[in-house]
């Protein structure tokens, strides 16, 4: 009887140990599945932990007016974390970069520089020579080549959409006025929300869908206004044509923003931006040489044109470097909402003509 009892205890011990191992293995698997994959370049582990902590907000209390106001104050104060402040600053930096590129594109058009693909080629060249060598340094040439052969098709699609988006947007600024083009660019928000839902199954509140509807209605009224007035408010040649270019470009922008967010949440930033620059440089170069080679000799390559191209490329380089970081800190939808202030910055530039030559003091 004692022997049987001892055998039974041994079996129970084995079963318990096996169950503990299964639970530990399951916990290990769960712990190995973070929201943002661990990569050496990230340094985002602390930020992700902060994000999880930030989800716990002080509750709103309704016992009395004073208690309600105090709880609202605590809730508002809890929002201002380091991550939130950095997201706001990064968003406004990107917004100003977009405004500067818009104004510079308008100025280049007024100076007879109508080569949209050539204008953006310098951006992809800069991205390629900065981030591709760094990626090869990190992975080794064989490791980098393996990534290209395995996932290159993803970055090719991303680069193709980005190249054509930039091409259409620059063409839009050549055919419509600055303010109309910048307002129509907001169409990228609902497009980005849609592809964010496709990639991440993100759930939105009904009020957010209402905001998208209002955005679409406003966009339609703006296009109708341009068609009716067709007034010469800037260097526009055909307002409706420019509006259609901008809507198409904004659609591609929304797709590329959400797709790039999906990629940077699963790969190092330098890999994503480097491959985007490499494939973008190739696609952009082929398109520019086939469509715009005859116009290269017609452009007056003076100091001002070269200077504008340099500032445009630098602004876009900052944009393409900081945007993926903001995608990780917040989201691509937050990025598109942040750059809405570019309309205000563009209004300032458009009102005071900061980049126009003054004939008198």
C-alpha cells in the first residue's frame, strides 16, 4: 500500500512538473511576442513600456462640479507625458517640412522648373546613400542581399507608390494654387485610416468617421469652388486638373504612410528607409530619364534654382527620417492629423509671399 501511494505521488509530481513546464513555455512564447519586434536599433523598449503605463488614466468623477473639474484637470495633466510631447513636436516639425516643400515647389514652378520626377530624385538618392550603406554595415552584404531578395517586393511596391505620389503632388502644385492643393492633401487621412484598418484592424469611434465625412464634403466643395471660379490665385494653369492630381497623390500618400508604418513596426528603421530610397531612386531615375530628359536642357540651372532644390531635398530628407519614428511613437494616422497645421503655415507663406522677389522695399 505504501508502495502504491509513493508511485501515485511520483506520478502526480511528474504531471505537475509537466504542467508547470507547459505554462512556463506558454508564458515564454507570450513574452517573445511584443507589439514592436525587438531590434538592435530600436531603443524603444522603454517607450513601449511607458505607452502601456500611459493607458491607465485617472478616471473622470461626476460627484460634484468641483470634483468633476479636478478630475478633468488630473486627466489632462496625465496626457502630457514625455512620449506625447515628443510626438507633438515631431508632428509639427514634419508639418513645417511639408509646408516648406509646398512653397518651394510653387516657387520652382514660377521659375520655369517643371520637372516633378527630377525634383524628387535627389531625395531618394540622399536616402539611398545615407541608409543603405548603414544597413549593409549592420547586416553584412550577404544579410542585406538576403533581405532584398526575400522582402524586396514589399519595398518595391512601397517605393513605386511613393514615387508616383510625389510626382502627382508636384504636378498638382504646377496646375492649381497653393492653398487648394494643401487643403486637398487632407484626403490622405481617410485613406490612411482605411489601410490602417486593413493592416492592424484598428477600431475608430463614430465621431472619427463623422470627421472623415466632413473632410470629404469639404474637399468636394473646394473642388467645386475651383471649377466655378477658376480664378488666377497663384501659378495655376488648370485648377481642376491640379485638384485631381492632388487627390490621386494624397491617395497614394495615405497608402504609403500606413504601409510604411506596418513595415517599421516589423523591421529596423534604417532598413525600411534605406530600401525605400534604393528602389525609389531606381524607379524615379527611369521615369525621369524617359519623361523629362528633354526638359533638362531647357531649365536655367542658376544659383536660386539649385538652392531651392537643396532646401527641398533637405526638408524631404528630414521628413522621411522623422516620420517612421513618429509612426512608432504614435501612428501614421496621427502623423496625417499632425500635418494639418501645414495648412496654417502655408496660409502664412501664401499671404505674405515670403519667397517672392520684392521689386520695392
